[in-house]
């Protein structure tokens, strides 16, 4: 005889609803699983949880089915085995520092590094007793001469932030590995599509998922991707101790955008390269810094190691134009917004004072650098917009 369930109060039935859903529903979209509390079927299951496992649910902060799905797809995309999600690209950079270095350790950073990474390194040196030193990004195998007994981490950029130099990543990575130094690369420029860091000896790939992976200029997220499990666990422990998590809703937005990422990246690449070739013919432009062009520093490494360039590149305007004229040029553009982040559908422009951003090698180019991000607008319209803005520059 089946025992009947007790009649429970309305409020209890609202909180603990007895839903009966028809099984078998499927769709292309990954379900959004929101959770802070993760519940266990019994105490034995709870006590058997191993925080090191990516296959066991422990607490919503650390993973949900939605966030773990995104992490697994990102790892597969770059040829890694593990990925950890972070609230931003800078948070992913921070996780590498806090997971791998401590007081008394030494870190090497390229002089053309992403500016917030430079600020992070300087802060750790100032307040936490970690030595940070900057190196010429074109040093290649010569980096071996800078590695000290206490060097623990070598940062790489592919290519350099803003100035677009392409380093000899395999030579840098090989020199570091020979001395048991971990390498971490900011691989955001290529989105993990056009450069495969693990195939070139790199240990950690850092991505700002805010860029091409999102594609909508509306999500903040980052990731650290690794092959080695021990390294993954060090980064995972640091993330757990800092209490870092991501929104499942944001994960779902990036999951929705991933299938179109390669197609979008290739379109950005085509338009940007066409505009870069055209800008080389313009008298207002002293230099075009696009890794796919033969005169860009490190072009030979780009040709050897990369399969595409995406939408981000820079130019140096002729030295005859003042900073005020360059500002007027940027502000006269109608289809290019002024903004820092990139990777979305809309084109962007930003001027830079490169001399103030270097500490090792003097920036040898005269004239003001302007960075372009080429969005998904029609390339001919973007060209016409730049052309009309050149008339303002010359005024």
C-alpha cells in the first residue's frame, strides 16, 4: 500500500514545487543554469567531493553546467585540456600572477605589453616584493640571458599591444622551458583562432572573451587555458581563494556567439588587411603596423606561426601633424567610435602616446600612433570615412 504524501502548506509548495516536466526536450542552445547552492543527494556524495575535479559540482561560484560547457569549448578551441573563466581579461591576467608567483620571485614582461598588465606587474613589485623586469619583445632566444634563478614567469604578447610587433614566440618559450620558467601569453589578438600557443611551446593562454568570443561589445569575461593539469590546479586554487566567479547568463551569451566567431574573425581580417594596404599608399601615413605586411616588425614570425590577423592594427601618422590635428582626425571619423575595447561589430579608433608606454627600448618612430579596429561595416564605407577625415587632419 502506497503511503500518501502529507498535505503541505501553500508556501512550502511554492518553495518546493513538485514539477512534472515531459522529458526529451532538446535544442541547440546550452541551458542557462544559475546556482549559488549546489545540493547533494546524500552526505557521502558531499564528503567525497574533490575540488580539483572539473567533473564534480561543489558550489555555484566555481562552476555550473553552463560555465563548464563554455570552459570546455574554449579549451578545445585552442587545443588545451583545461580552461578557467574569469570576470574579465584583466582578471585572467591577475589569476596567473596570484597562482604562480610570490614574494621574492621574478617576472619578465615584454615592453610592448597590454598596459593594464604593466600596471599589475608594477603594483606587485611596489607592494608585494615581486621583481618585475621588462624586456625587448624582439629579443628572441636572447631572453635566456635575462632569466635569473628566481624567475618564475615569462609573459608574452602575440603580437604586441598597440604597436603590433610579432615576437619569436617559440624561441622565447623554448628558452623559458629550458630553465623551468612558466610562459603565459596574452593571445586575445588572434582569439585562439589564428595562433596556437600550445603548439609553439607556451604553457598558459590568456584570453579576453570580451572581444571576438563575445562579438557584441556587451559582455565582460576572460579565461586562462592550459594543457598541463598541475598548472591548471594552481590557477584553479588561486581563483577559488579569491572567490572569483562568472555569470551563467554571460556564459550563455558567449556560447551563443562562438559558432559565428571564426566567420566574423575572417571578415574582420579581410577588411582590415584591405584598408591597411590602402593606408600604405596615403601620404598622411608614415607607417602601417599590420603583422601581415612585410615591413611590420616580426613579420617573418607572423608568416611562420599565424594563419590570420583579425581586425586590429595601427598606423603612425606623419610627424608634421600635431597631437591636436591627430585628435581632430579621430573625432572627425563618423563610422569609427572612440573606445578601448574591441572585437565587436563596430569599428573603433584610438590615438596613443607610445613613448610614455615604454621603459626598455625607445620608441623610434616619429609621429602619433593611431590604432584602428575594423568592424563589420562595409569596407568601402570605412575607407571613404577615413578619407574624408584626412581632409580634417590636413586642415
